[in-house]
């Protein structure tokens, strides 16, 4: 099954920081199963942008390397798709 997770779920699912909850369990279940996580540049850009917000950093403090590591984890586990009419960020 192909699965798309909202960026809000992906932000809460980050396995690098507590608290560990249902979103993390869902992401790790998808990663360990035959299911396929579907991603787009827009989703990953949103996750990266939101993880840098000061209020999000106050709750889940992640350095740039941690954020990059998480995004690499997502890309390695998922399949990137191009959205019709979407342009890649420069």
C-alpha cells in the first residue's frame, strides 16, 4: 500500500526526539513493512521549514544536522513523486 503522511504527522514522528507517540509508531511501522511512504519535495520542504520554527525548536530542539538526518531518513525510506504543476525550489 502507498501511504502519504501529512507534514504535521511527519514532524511529530521524528524518531530522533521524544516524546515518542503514535505518529512515531506509525512512521516506524511503515518503514518496517512492505508499505511505501510517498513523499514530495513540497512535503519535505514543509517538514524542514516547520522544524526550524522557534516554537517547534522549543519543544523539539534539533540542530541543522539532526533535521538533515531526519530528512535523509525519510527520503531513504520513501519514494519521491513529482506533483503535477509543482516547481522545484531553487
